[in-house]
């Protein structure tokens, strides 16, 4: 028994970690603490809105958000993650996406490793499985988590096409490439994958002195796959001449020095949506490993191999990605690119850094494989310890989207402190029972509404049509209209007004005293309890109700009347419903 445990330690380790994660979410379910910022306040509300409105598959219709905008702006129905929300209740869809991200990460990383190492795979299997599990569990942007962890899959497909000489045997891999967008997303990864493939064609053509037809054809097929499976996105980008907020967003105006510092910070820490936990173990191990590997090459008189050493080549790719991330915020560089390719104005080229989530763990594997190859038992044990620490860091160190950690933390806090934390869980955030009670009481029938003291996504999730909302691409004309609505509050809210004017994706009523009016806190305690906005402009949007967590002190002066104050034992909210006269 002990021998069996020792031999299969990596299976018991990864299996135990995955079972612990599953147990936590299955036990707490709707009382789990999922990241709210850029998660529950965004896509979850949109997807439930599409389901309640019955427009997931509809065409030529508007969604009940931002006073009615095209349903095409909310993602394709031909995407694995979105399919979960079409088929399952929202909470279970979220968990299905969470599980699929992990499963696809483990599967794709292992599959690619097996293809590369072939007969040596069994020797490195402990390293591969543990690192693959760490990679699958990286706490990245949940909605596009599958897109992050499926990157090794497309590399595997392209390798099979490149090495397979028989056209008949290539056909299944071409089909796989075409359908890869089902687990990817063009704006986050697809554009860059295609760009890297173009670069690969050039490099292979030079190296092999032969045009790589299979790789070139793959570019065409993958492009068609994205266009067809994400037809709504391409229709919105290329088939609609509406000027959107993407063209006026402030993407940063750093000096060159500041841009390089930003690139260095990205190299060390990773950015908000792609925090992959590489900072704590992986970074140090990889850098030390690089020094030792390159020093040994020089010592053996094989310095020329430094140029072809895989560890060095992957690191160059990582550095290239973070340089683009920094330079994107250097206006001269960004404007030059936008001048050369006008249709891509406002496109987030900084997303090259998203590929480093895979590259860092690929580097870790390359370094640890070298440790296995040295043949020393102590070094092999050290490699096992390193990969074990890497997976434990991913699972237990707090990162923005580490839902497992925050669920454990908040639930433990309640048990130990005998009181609630300041934040809210999934069920509490949306407070479905409370809003059902409100809608029934006021006989709600699709009237346009606005929110105050909470995210508009709460209205969207509960089937309430909103004139406000959160969306990264909508008509600039509507932003100009909303600017007039909230302009009276600008003088007292310099930071909030600057945030809206410079970005504009969050459309909501704002405080006249620079206070955050949508923080997802259990207790919303604003000092300024006035509603300050242009009511005539708000009325012109047919807005009938304001759902607020604040009882306004100037309701009469603002031209609104309180029609109800609502609570429910399942919710921490008190909702004041105002009718616009």
C-alpha cells in the first residue's frame, strides 16, 4: 500500500485537490462566494437576461439593457461556455464552466505534452499531470477561462497537421481546427493565435526552405471557424458602421519609460484578468533554471545552442507578449498601429499577455524535465516538490478570480467570527426571491428601469429591463445621451466622471459626492443620499422605475415618489422602489 502511494503520489495529490474543490462548491452551492467585479456584475447578468427574454437564438432583436441594444453584442450561442447557460440554471452553468475550464486545461496540457515527449511521456508523467492540474485551475477570467486553458489544444492540432504527411489523415485535424473556436474566443485569443500562426508560417518557410501548406491552410480554416461560429461578433465589428465607445475609450497615455515599467510588472505579476499565480513559485524556478541551463551550455562549449534552447525561446515569447502589453499603453505605438489597420481601432492588443498563462507553466515543465533528466534522486525529489508547491499556490493563494479560496475564507470567517463578512454570496448578490416579490407587488410588466446603490446586472438577472448596464461595446450616441443624464453630478464627482468619460462601459447613475454607488457590500452606507441627475433626460429614455438601495432624501425635488420598501430574509438588501413622475 505504501509503495503504491509513493509510486502514484501525483495521482493522489491532484485527485484530492480536485475533489476538495468539487466538495466545497457542491456543499455551499448558491452560498459560494464568486468574484463579483467583471464577473457576476457582467456576463452572468447578461446570460440570464438573454434566457429570461428568450432571445439566445433570436436575430434582429434588441436585448432589454441600455434602453434596447442589439442582441448580437452578447456573444454567440455556438460557444461551449455559453451553451452551459442555455441548457442549465445559471448557478450550475457557472460551475459547469468552472469545471470545464479545469478539465480542458488538464486534458489539453497533458495531450500536448504527450505529443511532444512521446515515449518519454511516462517518465515525466508525474510532472506533467501536476503542472497540468495547476494550469487547469489557474484563477483567470471565468467567462473566458476555457479559452485560456484550451490554448495547448490548438498547438496540438497544428503539430499534428504539420507532422502528418498524408492528406487523408490530416482531414480530422482540419475539422478539429475549424471547431476549435467552440472553446476559444476571437477577441481574447483567436486574433492573436492567427497572428502567431502567420509568424509560424514565415519561420517554418525560412527554416524548412519549403512553404508550410498545412499551417497556411490551417490559418484559413481557423479563420472561417471563428467567422462562422462567432458570426454575431464579426457582424457587429464588420457589418455595422455604428460608432461605438471603443473608438473613444482612453487606453492609456504612458511615457515610454512608464510603458516599460508596466511591461515589467506584467512579467512579474500578470494582469487582472489573467492572474495565473506564477509569481510565487514558477517565476523564481524558471529564472534560476534558465541561468543554470545557459551556464551549463557555455561551460560545455555549446553556447550556440542557447539560440535554440526551448527554455530560452519560450521566454522570448513571454517577453514579447509583455512588451506589447506595455507598449499598447504608449500612445505613439498604439496610434501607429491604428493608422495602419483602422478597423482595429480600440482593439485590445495588450491581450498578448493572456498567452503567458500557458507559457509560464510550459516553462516550468521544461525546467523540471531537465531536473528529472539529470538522474539524481535528490534533484528529482526537488522537482516533485516544486510542482507540488506550484499547484498548491494556484489553489490556496488568494487571486482575483480564485472562487474556491474566497468561498472557503468567507465561510470560515462566519464560523469563527460568528458574523457575516462585508461581501455577499451568489444568491445574496442577485436576491432573486426579493426581486420576484417586488415585481409581483408593483405588477412589473417590462417597464424601463434604472438602479442605484447596486450593479445594473442585478436588474438584468432578475428580468427587469434597464436603461443602465455594463457593456464594453455599445453606440457612442448612447454614451453621449447618458452623459447628459448624469452630468449634474459631475462637479462633485471628479474621479467617477473621469472614469465614465474615459471608458464608459459602466453606465449607471452616480453619486454627486464621488462615492461608489454600486459596491457589492452587505451594508450600503452612503453619506450623500441624494439623487442628482437630469430627470428630463432620464424620462426621455422612458425610464419608469428606479430600484435603489438608498432611500433618497430629495425624492420630492427630484420628481420621483416612493412606491414601496422591500426586504426578504434571503437577502441582505433593502430595496426602495421609486416611480418617476
